[in-house]
C-alpha cells in the first residue's frame, strides 16, 4: 500500500475544519461563558432557551462542510419558519462572539 502524500493529508484536514469549528461553537453554546449571551438574546425566556438548545442538538450532526456551516448562519425567509430564523440569528450572533473572543487568534 502506497503512503499518501502530504497534499492528501492536508486535504483531509481541510475538510474537517468547518465540521470541527461548527462543533466547537455548539460546545461553546453550552458553557457558562455563553449562558449570559443566550439568556440575554432570549430575554430569559426559559422555554425559548430550551428550544434553542434542542435546535443546537439537531444541527450539530448536520455541520459537515463549509456550505452546511454557512447554511446555519444564513437566513432565507422562504425556507425557515420564525422559530428557525430566531435560532439561526442567535447561533450566528454567538458564533461572532466565539470567533471574536474565544477562538484561537492567528
């Protein structure tokens, strides 16, 4: 069996970046640091907060590529109901916070 070149290794790793990044954002959503942002966004409405966490559980397996991560940030009214739109806005806002303050700075 031939060994793979570094190019193949880098390609495989690049495919995992959006998947891993999306999962890290979802993990961040479940931290105490993020809790205050979620509570503020949903105005301490525990029912909406619980529904948002259920939504995160639903999407975490769907983020497998750059387009699928982007889909969670994009809001297209024709495809989403009001709840999904609200969850996507919250996820996008929390993603900005994660990227700005908690992810690795290069």
